[in-house]
């Protein structure tokens, strides 16, 4: 192997290690709302953490369903792709919209009011992304993820 090829390989290796280190260390902007639970995507699979003491009993099921969505996303995307999506607010929104919609569907199956569920869906998602994404973008992501819950909302 020529010296030039060895240098090229070394540079490629350094670049890949740098990307992995940044992926692990770089955090996305902290959401404005207080998270009640989180699912992290590790090499060995999803890890779900729920702060049950802070979750009102009526929210336990929707929060769990929301986090189940993230666990499935972790399984489907894998650690690296999940981490990369979470590096930007827009990427995180693409993951979170599905979770918020799943939580809202769980509320409806339980018998909660459609109007209140829909309002909470938008309020919670917009609160999470306040200061990082405008409401039009958040609402568009929700409409794409759960049109059956958002059809009558005018933007």
C-alpha cells in the first residue's frame, strides 16, 4: 500500500471517529417543556425512563404509548440514525410527531373528548418546540402524522 493510500485511510478513519464522537456528545437544544418520560436509543436497544411521580394518573397511558413509538423507532432506525435525527429540531420533530399522535389516539380510545385531545396534541407539541421551531412547522408535522386528529384545524 502506498503512503498516499495510508494517509487517505487514516484521514477517513479520523473523520469517521470525529463524526461518531460528535454524534454522541452533541445535544439538541433543550426542549422548553418538561419531559415526563424519555426513551433513549442505545447500542443494545431502546431504554425507556418514565418519571411516574410527575405523571398524573390520567397521562400515564398516553405517555407510555408515546414512548413505545420511540422504542419502535429505535428498533427500526438503529442507534446511529436515531441519534443523527435527534441532532436537529426538525429531525427530532419528525420523530416526536408520531409519538404525540400515538398518545392522542390512546386518549381517544380511552374515551377522552375529541376536541380536548386535539387541543392538547397541538399545545403539548408546540410547547416542546417553543423557541426552536415555529408553530406552523410543528402543526404541519402533526397534520402529516395524524390527519384524522387534525383535519379540522385551520392553519
